[in-house]
C-alpha cells in the first residue's frame, strides 16, 4: 500500500460501454483529485473486442500514472436482470486482470458501503453522491457523468477504509 504521501488510488466503476475511473492522491493526508474520466468502448463491437478496448484503456492509465492501489465496485445482481450482472462480470474481470498484470492489488467495495461511507446513506441517489464527491475533493462542480463520480467514490472509500481512524478523525480538544 505504501505511505500516504506516495499513494495514488485508482477507483473503477466497471461497464462494457462506459467504465468510469478516478485517481486520487494523498500528499498531505487529505485526498486530492489527480485525474478522472471514462473509458468508452464501441457498442457496435463484439464482446471480445470491447473487453480488449477496456483492457488497453486501463493499461494507458497505468502507463501514465504510478497507481499504487486499485479499488473497484463489487459485482451485484438484480433478480430481474441477471444478464446485466453477467456482462458486468466480464468487464470487472478484465479490470481485475489488468491490475494483477500490473502487480497491483485489487480491493472490492459494495456500492452500499461506498454510499454509506461518503453520505451516511447506503441508498444515496446519484445526485447526492456527486455532491458528496464535489465536497470531499473541493471541486468547482459535481463530477459528471455519474460513472466518474462512482469511480471517485470507490477510490475515496478505499482511502478512508485503509487510513487509521485516528488520522481521519481530528480531536476536538486536547485531553488533560
């Protein structure tokens, strides 16, 4: 994991058409935005080619930034749409493989945990999450599209969950 000063956390929100990514640094112990965006795959391509595009996009991020930690949303499924979960599993698998090939550990977080950690509400709507990310990273406006906000939220969740509690909480007064 390295020291906080040298950490670059990559958060990933997997998708086959759009994968959001966000990279945060922690130079002074507080998270700062380094880079964020989306990896777009061509919808008219066969699944294998789209997965290759996703892998290559991830490799571009790794070649331009010295990422130390990778955080990704856990896979979940709705009974009404099991096919969606299966397809997302392909994208998530490629991202995990890409991180492993780069020698980076992958940390998974449930979306409800991410939302609860950043907003106090495990079922927070997208707009609330975007606003929370804006505040946490002191951005002029909420990150858009929501895939970017989700990726940054996952990166922040990893940062906060791996930081010792006494470093996150500031004492309100000195103990006698």
